[in-house]
C-alpha cells in the first residue's frame, strides 16, 4: 500500500494525463482543419504519448495494490484562433503538468516513499523533454511560420514524427 496522499495524487494524475491527450487531440484536429497535416500528425502522436502516461500511472497503482478511480475528462477548454496558438498553449500546459509531477514527487519525498520517487524520475525527465520540444516548436514557428514555403517544409518535418511506445516498463 502507498501513502494515502501519494496514492490520491497519483490517481488524480491519471485524469490529468487523459485530459492532456484530449487537449492535444483537439490541437491535432485544429491543424488538420487548417491544412497543416504535419502539425496535426505531431499532436496526434503527442496524444498517444499522453494516453500512455495515463496507463503508466494506472499500472503503477495496480502494481502497488491500489484501486483506480476514473473521473470524467474535461472538454478541451482552450480557444484556438491562429495556427501559433496550440504551440503556445502546449508549452503552458506542459509547464503546468511539470508542476503537478513535482507536487507528487514532493509528497512522495515527504512520505519517504522512495519507490514512487523512483517511478516519478522517468516523468521528471520526460517533462523536461516535453517542455524543450514545446519551446523548440515555438522557435521554429517564429522563424519559419510567416513564409509559406518554409512553413510547408516545417509541416513536412513534423509529419514524419512516428509514435513509439514509452521507454518506461513497469
Ligand atoms: Fe504527460 Fe505531456 O506530459
């Protein structure tokens, strides 16, 4: 059994990860609607990664004999107007998720729950990568987004992203 507070936070994180998946699916659909299929693909792969994150939290809780409580997933609530919006909102969202992971880590540390801290290490690293990716996308868009030919090439580059299963195995 895990510390009660830690288990609650881990359970709540399942919902946050599914919300992330839903939010990025909304971003993906927005880009397909705007003819930027490569950006749409990039966020579709991101959606799959977020679903995987949720499943990893479920697996970890189950491995520790905890009961899972699934809550309703909120509707993606971010208004998207121009094609830079998802990139900016995506970075903000990842920074928020990083803060959530850090909060769980803090609770695990307080409870001397070293097993959960070790589990979360992967997510701490993953969040670093996700923030870097989100910042990189904004930089590229700012450099190339105004020139149709460059935007076409950037879209093609993002279209080549393929899904791969998470490196964390529980
Ligand atoms: Fe599950 Fe993008 O963090």
